[in-house]
């Protein structure tokens, strides 16, 4: 796998790490706090803009460190107000970021990897596999760009774009520590949701970190056989192991898990599926989020809204805690990875 070519990336460093760096450079640790604040509160794009640092320190920093630049290379705006941005980093890797406005604030869905190796059959991001992990700074840049584009502070961040966040575990944790640091951007601890396709061992690891991150698990089917048919990850982590890890997450963090369930007509939307989904959700004390499919694969039909509503009603009647996601951005290729793929398949040129 290729690594990011941005070495000594200041944006990816937690406040604690920046203090250590300052100490190593013979400076007092509070300089690290100043740099952190410049980067994540004032969001300077250049070391020279850190005006309260002595000039010689800025010069030394500029020689050894960098602030990675992210560039929006394409943007699509939906009639419903949501936007999708294609953001490129210095090595040319591009990822998608989606911005959505709700009554309670603005939410951003960010990517955590360039590509993905999980291979879910309904997802455009799995085409071409994984190119590389994103650094914490590259995840943060997507939020800062979105904040700039909207001209307001972002209130919620969902790690649900391209990539499997728990497959990039350490970088995702550093990202979380930086974005929620009160002397930086100061996003609320409860404002970050990680969405995983079900890496049971990493769910347990995340629970043990006790960060209180909101966890969302892509279930999409209630038997091993059906899950394996659309999600190769299910071959490694059988349903029982996944369910156990979710129970562990809830018990350890007191954070209720959300089960994401893409309603695929004729595949996972009959009464038996509803009963299985209800039973799993009760065991985990989970909320169910039904998702209408915006398919990229031949053989996986798009969800009929009425069918999904019927499935949702069925679950409601049986006492499930369930909602049906409203489809935002259907006119701008809302399913993750579709915009990125138009660029990859056209050799980097968007028509
Ligand atoms: S749905 Fe998520 S985990 Fe699955 S291939 Fe797409 S990006 Fe990867």
C-alpha cells in the first residue's frame, strides 16, 4: 500500500505530540499548544501565518514540517441543498466528502481511506481496492474545507465515506482526538460517528479506548449466508461474533450502537428478515437505520421507497427502534465512491 507523501505533517499531530516536538526542538511545550491553536482554531494554511511564533522558530519549522494542502477538484450540488466534493491531496489521491444541512446543524460525511479493500458488492468505493490510508490531517482537511465552503462551523462528522475507518484505526483515533480538542476546532465528543462494515475485533479495541464515539455498524442482512453474499468481511467475522462485539461496545461505553440496513428489494426485505433484524437489534439495544439503496452494481436493484416504508412499518409494529433515512443528494450520485469513480475511470479527468 502507498503511504501519504506528506512527511512531518503538522496537521496530523495531536496537541500532546506537538508539545513533544517543541521540546525536542529545545522550545517550551506551550509553543506546541500555540501551534495547535493556529492550525485548528485559526486554521492557518502556512507556517508563516503563525504570527506570534518567533521568526527563527517559523523558519526552522518550515524546513522540517509541512501543512498538507487539500484541493477541491470537483463539486456537485443537489437540489435538496446537499453537496458532494471531490478532494485531491498532494500525491493526486482523491476522495469524496459530502456536506448535508439539517435543522440541527451541518453534517459532513468524510472519507478515511483512498479506496477500500472490504469489497462490499453494493459500493462504488470498493472498485479498484485500497490505494492508501488517509492521515488524520487529510481527514481534518475535508472538514475544514466543508466548513469554509458553507461558511459555518460543522456540528456533526460521520466517517462513512470512502474507506473502512477501523481499517485505519490509529489515524482515525488521532483524528478524533484532534477534532474534539477544545483548544482546536472543538467538535463535541458526541458529534463524531464511525461507521464500520463489521470488523468485530476492532470494535472491541475501539470500546477499550473509551472515547465514547458513536458507532454505526453496517449489517445489511441477518444471516451469515446473506451477509457473505454481499459483504466479504462477513467471511472473517460471523454474525454472532459481530453481535457480541456490539454488545461489548454498548456495555463498555454506554453508547447505543446503530445498525445500518440497506433495504435491497427481494433480498433482505421480507417478514423473516424483519424478525431477524428485530431480534438482533433487541440483543444489542440498537437503533435501526434503514437505508434506501442507490445501487452501482448490476443485479442490485434500487430501493423502492414505498417498499422500504412498508418494511419500516413492519419493524415499528413489532416494537423496533427504527428510522428510514431520507435520501439526500440522489441527483448527485449520493452513493459513496460514485463521483470518485468517474474521475478514476476517465483517467483523472472529470467531464
Ligand atoms: S461500504 Fe464501506 S467498507 Fe464496504 S466497500 Fe464501501 S467503503 Fe468499503
